[in-house]
C-alpha cells in the first residue's frame, strides 16, 4: 500500500502520522499520561537541551514499543570501520583511487554495514570533533537488521545503484545524483537492487546546515524547499528469530538483539529528521566577467567548526554550468590549500582530469600538497577559443573539504588495492613556457 511521499524544507518543524492511525499524535502536549492507540512517547535529541533555539534539534516519536527493549549490546564483527589514524605512516602525496570494486553476490554477499570501509579521516568520536570518509560497496539488502550511528551524522552519496532506506521516520529512495543525511542516533536499514557503491562523509560533533549566503542574498545554491523529509510509516512486525540493532559507538560496531522491528513509529513531530536532496536542484553561482570565484560558491551543506568561517567539513559539488569568463584560464587553477580536499565522481568526466579520475573512484589532496589540472587539460585550456561553453555537461563531481588534516587508512593505501600509483605522472608532461623576452 505504501507510496513514497515526502515533506519539503530544510530544518523545518514537521508533523507526520501514518494514515492507518489518524490522530496518533497527541494534541497540545508531547508526553501525555496515556498516548493515543496505546503508543509510547520517546524523544530523540540531536542537540543539548540548552542549545539556542536556532540550533536546538529534537523530535518526538510515538511508537509501538520503545527503543530500550533490547538485549545487551555485544561487540559486532562486520564492516571495515576504524578511527585509528595511525595504522600507517602519514603520506602527503597526491592520492588517487581507481573505482572501488564491488564483490559479486554469490561469492561474497555484502550488505550496507558489512560493505563499509573507512578510507581516511581525522579527529576522534569520543572528543566529539572529527570526520571520516567511508566507501560503501554492497550487493545485498540488510535483512532484519538496522544501523544507527552514536558517533555522528552520515552524509551518504550513492554513485551506483539506488538505496531504499527505511528509517524510524519513514522511507526514502535515494538514487545516484541524490544525497541523503542520516543524523546521529537515527536507526535505518538499506535495501539495494544489485551491485551498489557510494561515498559517506561522517562528521563527529556537528550537524550539517546550509551555508550562509552573504552578498549572494536570500536565494541561491541549495534552496531549503528542495530538501525532502520522509513521512511516517510503521510496521508492527514480530521477529521471533531476532532482529539485530547495530550501533556504531566510539568507532566500533556493537549489536543487540530484539524480537520486533525498530521501524514501529506510528507518528512523529520535530525538526531532527533524516532528509534527502537532488543535486540537480542546486542553483549554480559563478563569474560572468573574468577570473574564478572561490569554489566555496559550490557548497551544498556545511558542518561548522568552533572557529567562525572555518568548516569541520563542507560538501561541495561541481555541477553542469556555463563558463563565460573572459581572458581567463577556465578550469580549476593550480593550488595549495590549508584544507584537505577529498573528491569523488558520481558520473561523467571531471574537467580538470578527464583521464584516470573515474566514476566510483576518488582522490585526496592533503594540506598544502599542490594540485591542479593535468598537462593535457592545461594545454587545451590555454589555447581554447573563449566563448560561452557548457562545462561539466553530463558530469557530477563532488568534494568533501575539511579543515582537518586527514590520515589514510591501511585499507585505503594497501588492502583495497585500488590506489593509482601512477597518479603523479599526469603532471610530468607540464613544460616551461617561460620567455623573458616576451611579456
């Protein structure tokens, strides 16, 4: 009977009831002595109680049984997650990975949890300050098990295959060129429809928000109305064989058993929810005269640090757009940066490196490590006729940018066997054009 439906708006106060139980939300209060339909009231807090109102996040869930009904958590072996950033020695080199391989299902069944692999990161979840970048590669759906992240928020970027994500708040279908955010503590399960791959940005100690627009004004970039939140949906399902609730806690996985589905929320209200966003809805801002505006104009979401104007992590995209700048080298310029730049490619060919940087792969340019267009891109762009042109048509590249210095895991450098050891060679053909007699 269920049809996927959504409510729109970023950070809104939403109200939702499963239509099978009209009037399930209590009227006039959050926690009545007896809830409608005999439900239990449970608050999920995403911020301290005393946070200022603009940053206070919480939702009230009205469920058939409360979340507390489970057996004790035990260590869970599965997935390849870590926050041990000292597994291997630091590597300041430009790093690029070939597309991460998805195992074939009959030989090696992996669901979303068992297919999680930490690629790089910094900071520490216990101190509530840091980030991690994970790759997920899976070929089978999660069956009678769900995951919640006690450490932080997951920003999920599918690259191949769509995800049907069931959450305590309802269901979301997330396809490539869309993203979703599952915030801290929210239980979710992922159904897939074949070989599936993507990227995850995890932040500890902050939530994602829309960037300030400053002189851009009231409208532009990612508009709040385009963010979608699921509507309430519940299942009253007993699982005699045991339902597994997996918690990511202090960087480790733990599992607890219960005999019912956790997706038993009949109604909810609040502003702390999962949400999704289609990247095609991004309103691109760019230079219409000369030179480059800073790539911060492509920021979709930001997780702020405690330092004003400095992000713990930004999620940035490079969507199709018009290039019209006069007397300007239009591709990204050569650059050394006090930020860490992790890039992925959802589809197409990235303009600065049309060869080698492939969908499902990635690159990491660490703090102050130089990077920029390969030799072929430089030569073409230096000689190109400057006329209005479509840039990145059919392409969607993205960047996780962080003020933290990211360490790469052993899996990223060695075990995955996807590191492109010839990456540095794309700049070797660059040659000097210097002529002291020609201004």
